[in-house]
């Protein structure tokens, strides 16, 4: 396995172009199963998770090709309505094919997702919603068997907002008979992006981005062309890279309106931020201690918690980070401690006392965003940092070492290590 090697202590200066959003591309790719024809998708990032769902779509029967930055997905009649554990175990987001397969084929056989390093992500809300829409659900030998001649519109209330649950049921409802209303739905920008893609294929979805989404079912959908939204988590990670190195980075092709909570918290932490229509300039300054609490959108994303912890490790005081989304999302703490961070865990709280410097060390990534926090720490640490198990990193960051190298970081990928 590869590893990332970083020589720390260099301020980052220059421009970085933000890639398309992984968390938008995955449900959009799954949604292509709903309609026959060709879908031409631009700004689909080249990531491990994206490659996984593409391979699953091809197994189901889609034909996928890439040319000049456009991903073409050709969907015909679907003969294979199965997503076996071989595929689902590598990425939980493959559960997103469940709704489209039931809606399009009338039947789906999808393996239950396996465990997750950052905590439980129950899919019961997905299954309860499909049952309300008339699907018969049976779980045998770890496989979800869902069946419905045609789904029926229903009023569905989520006990807690769920991003993938909202996406799965929104996709399923596009071909249902009648109207489906999703109450207490998740409001993330990626859900809005999915709804805009689906509406471009002929769906009738209103209210995406609010906690009440109305879907009027239609008989059939068609192919379309669509550009995936910018990745707000990638942009946020590079914002913190500029802040932690006291650099000056201009992030291009991003969407500041999706990142208000990140911008506000980073300003409070001492960075100067200039907002453009589709750009953000971040100038790092003295790092001030600020408390962090992860919340559903529009609150601070849980996917930015680890990166903020790396930043707060070098603040001028003490801060508390509270994780409210995933119960086991502090696995990066032990690795940051290896680099000299002073962090104490108290339940779902991390109490951080800022230190003057971090020291380079061999560290091991435990999940996607944890790996990003270790990259950030390595950029500013004295000496050399080796980040092992970077296959986690490759799931969500497109060519991160290349992008950072171009703005002054001493960072390289070493093949066959870690």
C-alpha cells in the first residue's frame, strides 16, 4: 500500500481548483438507474468511492465511458437487480441503488451494509420509508429483498434527518404512483444537487434543501446532461490547510454559499477570508481557540471535525469539539497525540489544549476525514510525517498530493508502502 510523506513547515501559497463533490456524484450515479438512455455527467471526481459505484452500475447493466472529462452512463433495460456484499462491503453508499432498483424494476436484492469505522449508520429509516410506499421488505442471510409492482406515494416522516435515507426515498418516489412527501428531510446541498439532476430527467421534485420535500411521481424518466456541484468538504479541507500553515490560498470553482458555517468558524479562528462568486481566498493568521460542534446542514459538517481538530491543536488556548453525528469519530485523536497534540476525550467531547508546535511522526489513517486531518498536521509539523493507510484518503480526495505540491507543500506519494 502507498503512503504519503510530508516535510512540514512550508506556508501554502497559490491557487487550487476544487473538484466535483463525491457526496453528490455517488447518488447521482445511482440515480441514472431510474431512466433508460444516456446520462452525460461532468465534474465527476476520480475517486475510489466513485470507481466502486461505477463498477456496481456496470454489474447491474449500465455501460460507462469517460471522454474529455465527461462520464457517460448508458442505461438500458435492467436485468440484474442485485447488489451483493462483495460490493456493498467496500462502501456503504452503495445502498443508494436500493431505491432506484425497486422503483425501476419492481424488485431489488441489496446486501446490508457492513460496519463503519466512524460508527453505526442504520438504514432502518430507508426500509421503513419503502414499506410506507408499499414495498414488501424481507431480510434473509444479510440481504435486503424489496418488492413492489409499483411504489405508491406516501407521507414519510424521518425520526432523525438522514442524508442517504432522504436521497434513497426521493429517488424511489420519482417513479411512484401519486405524491410522496418527505418530512424532517435532510437539507444538505448534495440533496439539492440530486434533485436538480432528477428534475432534468423529467422528475417533479419540490422543496429539496428544506426539511419538507414533495415528489410527484411520473411514469418514466429520460437521459440528461448535468455538472456535479463543487466538493464543499474538499474546499473546507484546503481552507484549513491555508489556515494551519499561515498561508494564502485562492480556492477556485467552489461555492461559498454552501460553506457558511465553515467560513464563519474559520474567521473566528483567526483567518482572513475573501469571498467571490465561485472562489474563496484564505489568509492564515494567529490561530485562535474556538469551540466546535458538528450539526446537520447548515451547521458545521461532521466531515470537517477532524480537520478542525488538527487546527485547534495549534491554537492559542483551549477548545472543545463536540461530535453529535457519529459516535466513534475520534479515531484520529491517538494519531494527533503522536505528533504532540494535547487532546483529552470525554464522551463525545474532545478537549484540546493548543501547543506551540507539532512534530512529524509516522501516523496511520483510520478513516477518510481522519486521514485529511493527519495531512494537515503534517503540513505544519516540524520534520517528516508519514501517513499510512492512505487508501482512505483516496476515497474522497482527488490527487490531493498534486494539488498541495503545486502550492508549495513538500508532499509526495511513496508507492508500495504502509
